[in-house]
């Protein structure tokens, strides 16, 4: 069964909370072309480096092709690409590092302050040594995701932005006007209601639940919602403000009051990529959905996230990163790989495979994606103000913040607890206490 990139990534995000070593899961090794297993044996004197990722099968060709192209240009370096089972990735990385046998380079999704732990290499001297100007090479959000206290600890794998993807065929079939730029949250709700039909089995949107205000969408910014401060240390005074509570109520009402969004079980019944069923009006479209969207059998398009009446439109952006282990014995070769796979040429290989949208503006221009009828909309989002997503502001998000935030939905929907304001205030207080304790102990 195929697992969608979006679903996989959300599971992957939760692994970021793991801070201890657990049971080891065997890695599925894929040796890139040019390494052992090819018809021509590699040079015995060549440097060998390991490059790990936990991603879905649809994305493995991107890693393999990038490694092959890199090795063709650098025959003295052999790259072993390891596709590690996602469920044990974080545990295995930390266990291997604890045993002084960590991978040289790997793909992950740390909050920026995870650099405090000391096992990700500060690559700032390497950038300076090669006269690489980060602000000229990558989109701003990609650099922000790599930066902690003014130093860069990773290079970007991708640069992605979130929009509202919509089923244009379903809109037309149901006689609902297509979304237009500048639309409001009231317009969005009206479309959701008009597209939902119990007899036809259609739903207005998949954009519901706590994730609506966390990832893949600018609803949080456009509605003035915040959950944690930029330095990752503060929740109270943000999550529990009247504006944030109003935004949470609006999202809750999509499922509870208006019933235009399916529950988790109802969404799963639509298939692994629910939007592809044709029974959903709107969903979270992002640069991580390219493989899934290629297979959609109906007309679809994208539009910016709606705004409050008279409000400002922001963008939601993010970037998965490549990290180098501080204990690597092959830092020079590892840096050469990171430069290539995060650079214009390497990024273009992954983009052409259809894995994700690239972190380098020049790659977009080379591919003509800034003029593409659909992908140019992501390009336009990249030009808007983009903040680091809430869930990436503290390394203790999954330990302290998310359980309390997600618990609001559980308590409100499943337990029918009221009023919402009290639930949010309690969640903010408990999350704050956990953050304070965690940072004090670290």
C-alpha cells in the first residue's frame, strides 16, 4: 500500500521528540550507483561516507540519483545511501551516535535549538571557507531552519510552501464558485458547507484538527494564532490569548458545529491519499505532495490560505534539513556531498524526479517553475513573509507542547468538555511548566 508523503512526514515529525536511545531496527541499505554492487568495483582508496534518510519509497530515487551524480563528479568519494525504517530512525541515529558509529550525513527535522545537544556539526566555517553566501543560495525560511544563535548547523534539502489545494472538478459539479486570491475565512467556510453532501459522500475540506494551526498551512499566521515564542521558551501569553482561542474555536467548529470535515477514521476510509478519492473539496497542498498530486484523476488547483476580513496574507513555509555528525571521520567528503545535494544542481535532480520543491531559487528559475501554471503559485508564496513554524521552535515541542495542544481537541470533541477558554488556559499552563522544567534540566 502506498503511503502519502504528507502522512509519512507527519509521523516523521513526531520522531523529533525522541531524546534517548531505544531498540535498534535494522536499516534497509541502498547502495547508490558507483558504490559496491556495481559492475565496476569502486576504488579501494576512495573515501566512503554514509547518507541516511527515513523517507517513503517514492522519494528514494531522488536520493539515489543525487548520490550517483555526485559520485560521477567526485570519483574519489563513495556514498552509501541508507533508507532506514521510519519508525526507528530517530532512535537508531541517537543510538549509533552514542556508540560512536553515527552516519556521516542524514536527513532530519530538528527544531533549531536541537543544535544545543552538540552532535550536529556547525557548518558555518565550511560555508565561509567556500565563500558560499547562504542568503544568495537559499530561500530565507531554509536558512532560518538551519540557524541557531547565528550559526548554521545544517543545509536545506527542500523549500516548501503550503496552500489550499482544491478539487476544481468537484467545485464545478456542485456549482460552487472557485476560490480566488484574497478570499476570506467566511468564503472558505461557505465553500466547505456547499461542498459537503452526506448522500454523495463528499466533504468540504480535509483541513481540520490541531494540524490546521501547526503545519502545511498559513491559517495560523493569517488568523493571528501563536502557540510558542520564537525562542521556544514561552507558551503562556501566546496559546491562551483571545485571538488564539478564537482561531482554535473556528477550527473546532469545522468538525463539530458545521460537520464539513471528516474525522480521522472517515478520512482514512477515503484512502491513503484522501484528496485523490475525488470526494474532498479542499486539502493541504504543499511541496511535499508532488508525487501524490501527479496521480490525481481530476482537475485541481491551489490558492492562498484565506484571510480574516481586512487582514494580511502570510505564507507558511518549511524545510527539511541535511545534518552532519560532529563525530564523522570524513567531514571534508561529507561537506562536499552536502554542498552538492543542497546546491542548485543537486536540488534540480530531486525536483525533476518529482520528490519535493527545491530550496534554491536558481533551481526554480532553471526549471521555469516560476512561470509554471501551478508551481508558480508556490513560488509566489516564497516571496511573502514566512516565519519558522510553531512546532519547530522548541526541541521539546513533542514532549511538552503538542500533547497539551492536541489534548484540547480530545477534551472538546471526545469528552465534550466546556468552555474552550478554560481548556486552552489549562493546556498553556501545563505546557509552560513542562517547558520550564525541560530547559532547566537540559
